[in-house]
C-alpha cells in the first residue's frame, strides 16, 4: 500500500526505515545553523521586546522574576509577572509612566493592597501585595475606609484627583494578601485584558535558554495509540552534548490514530532557579510548522481555560506543568498564531493533513520574551500494528489471515500449551506458502495426538510491532479452505476519532473478516471434541466487568475455560443504537475492550455478551452500569446513586461533553467538623467548568437538616475540607462550584478562638495605641465580614491578616482619657460566634 507524504522532508517508507541516529543528525545539522529560509525563526515576527513604550523596572531592587505571565495556576492563568523582592519588604515602587490613579483596592486576600494606574496611552498598570501607599494616595484611601467603616475598599478616584508622573514613588513592596513578599506587576490594555508585560515595555535582562524536561503524547480517542497503548506517554529528554539549548529523546515513539503533543518546558532569568512559562512554543513535523502559540493576551472570562491549555490532571498530581501544543475542544484563547488544531493524524485523507507510515522528526521550539530559544527533537514512527482477521490451527498446520495496510512483510509466531494456557512452548514454523491473503505454515506438535492443545498466535511487522494475540483450540481435522476473493479490499469509511463527522478509509479487510453466523465461525475455526468436555458444568461461564474511567468504559471478560474465538459484546445505552465493541485477548481466558461513553444518553446501560467455549458450548450473559453526564450544548444533571447529591450544569458551562462517575463513602468525624452526609466523589475530579455549576446535597434526617450551620465543603488536594456555602433550597444545602471533585455536607460546631488581645483588660493605653489580637478557626474558616471590632460602640477599621492570624484595628483621632469598652466579635463562615468585651483606660 502506497501513501503519498503529506509533510515535506524526512519522509520514510515503512519498508526502508532510516536509523534514528541519522534523523537526529539531520535535525541537529539544521538546528545548529539556524532556521532555513522557508522556516523563519519562531520569534522573527514578534514585536520588539521594548514594546510600544519602554517601562523602567518598577522597584528599587535588583531585577528578578519568580512567576511569569500566563503561568499555570489552579483554575486560572497568572495575569502578570511576580517581581522578586529578595525575601524582604519595603522596596520603593515607582510609577511606570505618566497618568493617574485609576483604582485603589484593599483586601486581606487576593491582591491585598493594590494600586491601578492608567497611563496616558491607555495602558493600565497594576501593583499588588503592597505594604502601603504614599501620600496623598494613603489619605484618600483612609478617608474612604472610615466613611465605609471597613478595611476592604474598591474605589475609582476621579481622573484629576491623583495625577502620577513617570518614576514617581507610589508605595512600598509587601506581602498583603499572600504569604511570601513580592510585587505582582500587571499590564492591561484598554479592554482591561491582561497582556504580557515582557513584550509590552518591561525590559528584563535575560540571556538564559529555556529548559526542556519531557514531551507528552496524548491519544485523542480510543482508536489512537502511543507505543501500542491507548494512554498518554511521557518521553524524557536529554540535553545533547555540546549543545546547551538542544534536547532529544533517546527512543523512537510509535504512534497511530490522532495524537496531541504537550511540552514540559520552562524558562529561567537573571540567574534565578524559579521556573517561568515560555512566551512562545512552536511544533514542527519534518520541518513543516504544525502549531505555534504566543502568550500575549487573554480575558478574565477565558482564565479558566488554563485547565485545557495545560494538562490539568498531571499538574494536580504534582507531575509537572505540561503545556499543550494543540487546540482542545472548547478552546477560544487567542494564543495560537496559526490555523489548525495542531493534532498529529496518521493514515490518509483529503480533508486534513495526515502523516504517512514511516519515520518522522517532531521538533518543539521554546522561545522566551527576550528571544532566547531551545529546541527538542523526537523521532516518530507512524505505524499501525498488524491485525489477525482469521486464524485456524490444526495438529501440524497453521493458517493465518493477517492485515497490515503499511507492509506485506509479516512475521508469524505460534506458541502451544498443553495445560490450557498455564505454560507455553514456542513452535518452529516451516512456512509453506501464502495466497489470497492467507499465510500457511507447518509445525511439529509437542504432545501426543490425544492431548488437548491450545494455540497462541501473533503476527508482527518489520518494526516488531505485535498484533493482539489470538487463542484457538488445536483441532485434529484439516483446515477449511479459504473462501474465494480473500484479497479484496473494503472501501468502507470509518471514524478516526469519536467525532462521527470525521472519517478516513478503513484498514484493508478481506471478506473472511466480515460477520458470519456463529455456526460458520465454529466450522471454520474448529473446536475440541465435545465428548471430552468437563462434566462439571460449574466450569462453564464467562464473567464481565464494566469499569468507568470517564469518559471511557473499560470492559473485561474472564472465562473459566478456553474459548473457541473472541466473545461478541454489545453495549446498549438507553435511547441510543446498540454499539458492538471489539474485544482482544490478553490471555487464554481474558479479553478486554473499551469505548467512549456517550453522555447524551444518561441512565442505566446494558452490556450483553455471547461466547463459544473450546468444546462448542454456547452461552450468553449481561451486566449493567449507569451513565451520568452532561453536554456542552444542553448541560445536564449529574446525580448520585442514592439521589441525595447532584451537580446541576447549565448549557454552555462545559468546555466539552462530560461523562461522570459518582461514588460515595461515609466520613469519620473530624476536628471541628461533623459529617451531615456521605462524601460524594464526582469524577473525574480534574474536569473544570467554563462557568460555575451548582451542587446540592440533602443532609441526613434530624439535626443535620435542621441546623443552619450545615454547609457544603470541598476536599482539597491536601485532603482538607474547605467551606463553599450554606444556601438552602428546601431540604437541601447548595453552593456554587468550579469543577468536579469530592463534596460533603458538614456541620461546624466550634466557635473561633481569640487570643493575645492588646490592650489587655484594665491596661492603661496611650493615645496612639492600636487594638490587635490573634484569631483562627479550624472548621468553616473566617471571612473579613465576620470580624467586627468596636470601641465604645463605634466600629473600627480592622485589617485582618489570615496568614499571620492577626487583626489590627485603629481609631481615627486621639484616644481620650478615661474608661473605654473594647468589643471583639469573630464569627466563622458557618455562623459560630466568639465575643470578647474588655475595659481599659485611656492615658
């Protein structure tokens, strides 16, 4: 079979493979001397790093970054760059240009004390986590805080109220809203979208090359494979000797079907060890650009797409940050700079570009905002393993009908077992001929003629890619003659992915592999003598398990006795046409298949299977499983098996269709929290939503339903329970959520703890004394709204530091002499309250 190449150079035939070392040498020769004329440098078309204006370094400290723009964070992109303050606070912060104070915002969390400047050109500059502001900004803020009698403020001063000049001292660096001191520096355009500071005026002295660690290959459907498996594969990279910015994989990666690529690569700057995201990534196959992206701009409405821009499951498991070099479904970000989805497709077709069989060079380029680049190469082998379409084994003779659309050079192996598959002996085959697609060979039986022998047959191609094994009873009668027309090729179209609109030509298939009656199959394949079947009927039977690993359904069948051929299996989802699932053997009595569950048809589904054992006895059975899910267009409701927990997803709230699995378990009582329901694990827990969904849980009867402190909590990656909400909807508790995960209704019965109050009861305080105390809560947690400090009945402005567990409150004006009453009230998110009343003397 001949397939014309779809990519230019380094196109190899499967029958004449070139050594991997030759391909890497050719790639290195190009990579070492720059980009060719028809392949411009990935950053050649990018704007000058100085951007439309040159911004001076924003703080009076040595330059350094700890985080970069569009970096992966839980459920969001990092919207700016984090500037290193060398573990200290108090560095002077300077205005980036002429303009005015556009916004002032203070909060105990998030950005902390943040200042927003609008420059004359329209850019918005954000400085976050500040220690304090300079005058008159501080006075303007304090006036508003006392007017509202609260610390958290979000205010937009009139444009002429607080003008700013370039380089003006506007505040000091701190750690407000976070644990570690640093300055979060952010640029936004006139649409209030974050843009990359390092390509829009902020100059960073950087001469360090990016670093590659690994490449990930991701099968996009159940018919796509990497190294023979339908699961993601991580390929480690090593740096080439004498090439500080060139990396390569040691082994060839074999792919078939539709495959995506992701890269674990990072940048460094200023001699620091912090790993920074790359500005631009590019993917080439055989010198032809397939995909490229540049982290230039995104909107806050798109920030949750971080979970499809990066490999979220690996990130949450702590396996590194892998950035995808393809467009997943639901992707609307403007990062890509080329058309197309970036997926590798093998086979042939006219609607898309396909990789032909053979060896190819995959190159990934990583470029930072200063133009420093690194590249890595992986040699791909596009090769679909051969298939056995029909097989018969008699004593001394073997006939196999094998199919490989990429080569006619197929090797056959035969193993024989005399103990029903417990031990195997490799047979020496004497090939006697081939015709009409059949391969025939002779072999010498190792056991007496009366022995019941079991055969294991496999075929492999020139790349040693094996087929799935086929197990057959060895019969004593001669083989049936192959049917006429066995060399004809089917022109049937079949899907290449789970998208029914995308098709490609089927593998070449002879009529011998087409469906026929079970009687004909038994006659062709053969069985052991029925009179020698075990009398004990308890040995007859096949069991089937259906395991959901959303969105896939894994089907495993186990037989008590050898089978005459592969079982037949059909899956019936309610409201959908039955689907026949191909099974392949893993052992003499074990078979496996898989499919993608369709979330459009929720409810109970049935798996029906039929088999014929090695003595010709026929049986059938079934098992059931539940389908839970929602679609991007219609939304849906995902319900637990007991009906007491559900997630409601509105239309348009998903990036792509979601197949879910819900499991539950009882919870032990924890410190400060009492279970009011079972814990419900809505999986897969890595599935994020484009928009919030609603979870509703019905607490247990009795106290759990009556107590208003019962709330919904989510289990974090560290195993702790985090408060979400306690809205009521009839007898249910509800909350909004951002992703799938483990949720429970819990009761917090413990009030917050207050200690280290200053001034103490009876103390004489001077006129400048501030009120301070520590507070914490071990259950539902604290919020700023739940902390109230009053002096003589008047509310004070109280600044809460959740990381230090400290509150500082101050009174405007001098403290008068005489008796004063201090009242502290701290209420947690569940409604538990602690109060302290102190009397002290003013000096």
